[in-house]
C-alpha cells in the first residue's frame, strides 16, 4: 500500500469520507504542501468542490436519462467520488490520473463511500482518456477540468467528449499569467493578451472563458456561462455547450477586447471586428488592450438561484457559498470590469469613503451599481469613471 497508506488520514467533505494525505507528513515552510504528497489533494479547494456538487445537482434534473461524469485529472478522486456519492441520477463517474499511486487511493475512496459500481478508474493521460470518449454514445454529460495549472491543454479534448447541452467545468490556477504578471505565458497558454489593470482578475477570468468558447466554436458549439467566479488562487467557470451554428455565431459575437487607461481609469469594450483606438478617449493617454476575452454574462441568474435554493447544511463552506452567490447575483448583468475605490481616491488624493456610500451615491445618479466578489473594495457599475470620481469627491 506504500508510504501513503501509513501517512494518511480521513476527512469528510459534504457527506463523503475521503482518505487523504496526512497534512503533518507533507509540509513546506511549515504548511501542508499538496505537491509534496504522493497523491494530490488540496484541502483549500473544498469550497470549489462543494460548489461543484451543487452545480451538478442543479444540472442533473435537466437531463432525460442518468448522467455520466468525467474527472480526467482526478488525484485521489475527491471530486469524482463526491459526484458519485452526493448527486442523485449519476450513473457513471470516469476518473483518470497518470500517477499510478493515485489509482488504489481512488478505489479505496470509492469503497469507503459504497460507490464502487458507479466508478471507473484509469491510469491514463487526460487527453487520451477524453479522446477515447469522443465518439457519439461514449460522451459525457459533465466534464470537470481541474488541473494544477492552466486548463488550456485539455479543453479541445474535453469539448469533443461532451454531449450536446452538457456542462464543461474548468479551473485555472495559473492566475498570474491571466492577470498580466506574465503576459508572454498568457499568450502561449491562452492565445490572448492579458490586462495588468485594476480589474485584472475579471479580465483573467474572461480570458479563460474565451479560450474555452473559441475551442467550442470550432465544432459549432455555442457556450452559455452558467456560473463563473474568481476566489483564492484560481478562476472557475461552468459552461453549457449547445450544438448549432447560429447559436455558435451568437457566442462568437460575445468575444472581444477591453481597453484600459492606466492614467485616468477609463476603459471600454470592443467586438472582435471593431476598430480599436490606441489612445484614451478621455485623457488622450496610451491605453492597454486585453483579449480576446468573453464579454457576455459570466453567470446565469436562474442557475445561481437554483444553487441558492439547495440545502447546504451538510457543507462545511455553506456560509461562504451563500455569501458569494448573493454577490454574484447582485453584480451579474453589469458591464465588464470593476472600479477599485481605493485606487481612484489615491489618484484624486481624496480620503476613501465607505463603499456603501459610494454605491448609494452612484445609484442616486441613475446608474446601477453593486459590490463585486472580485475585490472587497471595488464596485461594478454602468456609470462612467467621471461619475465615480464625482461621487468620491463629493462624499
């Protein structure tokens, strides 16, 4: 059974028990380091896994027959086992990993939760596993790409292995390139130029979504973003892909660029075919251009409400989930990008007012505004930067 068996412990996520590495046995600088364990498990991703279970529960009733799931980068199987154990109507969960030590742990976790008949485990490269299920009749209803790093190397294979109107869930943990810290890496991995701006986390998330959308467009698949967010060290999105060239054309029309002026805070969005200015329309300064990125809605109100209506008393992260979903619901539908009030006040040499006061003042001028989950001191609004500056100067 190897070193893992003698350096493991059991944790509970949701209603699922999981054999995981003992945190005290695999540390770096005094903290548990998932990359040092013989089988990968990141306890900080429990929030993501809890939300994933809720998402699959919301999606499952929309299918006419029992659903099949693929977790091709499974580690010790935390996601896949939880899908099999906690989501009704799941008939099969296929899990894969190239780490040979992961397979017996996946099987033990399946046995521990009594879901062995639902789980198939493979020691295979993720792209190979997905490609082997690209034929009609072998495809999955739900595919979860949760890599350690960028999801881009696996998206094409996942799109081809997904059924019509299925869900592709993708995670990116390489947020530094997506946020513009390593621009060349973003161009290599995502085929896009990032924006190292105040709203870089939203721009990065939208670049990740656009990468998946562009892969889907090759197969006449339209994308609808059901739920997308940025928390901790990663970006996450759930995309429903639907076959149809005309629908795909609509998705393509939602791709574009955002320009941003570092000098005055002005920003604007442009379609892929639009003529994009190189100078700021407000102050005349040089602007940065980011994209291609997704300019459409990043979440669905209806899907968020379905998630919020579910019982969460068994989830360790329930309070955090409800708080984030409520924020996502309030900010959904507002234009891309957000404004960090501290940065605006710093530029204007003004004291920083209370965020709620800014929100109310912007609304009083006839504009929509909301807090955003992207940044605790930022707002999303359809008001121009000039209005926000007037507000913070007058409070």
